[in-house]
C-alpha cells in the first residue's frame, strides 16, 4: 500500500514553534508527529510513502536521513514544491501513484484504522473517500431564529455537531484527472469538482481518537491526549474496537 503525506505547509497558526521547525516535526511527548504517522503506516502494512515538502522541507529530509532504523522499514520518497500547489495540486507532482492510495496531512494525530478505511473505499466504488469525525461546536451566545424580521425562536448557548474532514483521504487514481496542472488547487475544490461531475465521494465516519494540530491550543491538548493514550497510538497491530461506518 502507498501513502502520500502532505508536509509542505507553513503552519503559521502554530507559530512560534513553526518558525524553526516544519509543523510535521513538532513533537508530541518526545516524538515528532510525523514519526508517529510513519510508524503507524508501517504497522498498518504500508510499504511506500511519498512526502510532499515545502516550508523547511530540508529539515524533514535531514530527520529521516538521521533516523536510519526508521527509514529502512519503509520506502520513503520526497517531492519538493518550488511554489505551493495546494492540498490537491501537489498530487500532480507525485510519480507512479497506484490505482488506490492514501493521502493525509502531516499534522494529524489519530488512531484511525487505515487498512479498514482503504477496504471501505474499494468496496464503495467511490472516486474519493474522506475520513470524517463528529466535531462539537459550542456557541457561547444566544442564537436567534428569525423570519421576516421577527424572532421565532431563541436558543441560549447551543451546541452543534458536524461531520468534519479528518484530513485523511483515499483516492482512486481517476480523481487525479480533475486536478488541473500547473496551478494552485486545494482539496475542497477537488471535492466540489467531483460532485459537479456526478462522481461518487464517500464518507468513512470514525470514532477513533483524532486531533488536528493546527493551532497552539490544539497542540497543547494533543500533548495530554498522546500521553494518556500512547498504547493506542503506538500499537503494532489493529485488533481493537472498530469505528462506525456510514456513507
């Protein structure tokens, strides 16, 4: 199995950490997030990973050059972006992609079952599958329901739950046809393009542990979550309770 890790972002919301380190090398505990991801992919049966690099990409290359024990366990390839090409556009730079492959952001901390996600994608017949998580959003204000200038309802500090993208996807190679070459193109644009062309986009809903290390408060939370659940993040196999799956 092959994976592509998007590791080229500048990580500006995580400054000042990302001033000197690319975001995927920011540690949880004493282990870079990227190393956690690579070890999970190895344990899940992946034999090849391509990393798309941008901001401070030379440090990611240097990290794996120094981690010979780790890099010897899986084939690692690197693609350098001279200019940012977007979260979907960068796939145009990756050579020899198979019919089915995993793509994920390089700052995701999760216990998601990657093989089950890929099997679900293959069985669904989708062009693209998005791993999703249910995210609770708290509104700390009173929300009014209004119609024709009149208040018809009032909800004090409501809580809403939305299915959100985990930043982990399975692609059918056919989807690459809808990524234009030589320009910046982000993942949401690809999803909308596929939907406009009536191509199936599936959703794999998971209750696995998931944290997107995008902001400083997320990073602080990730330290505690990782410390309390190290066995799940580091386990060599995947014999545990399965996530729920919906389309």
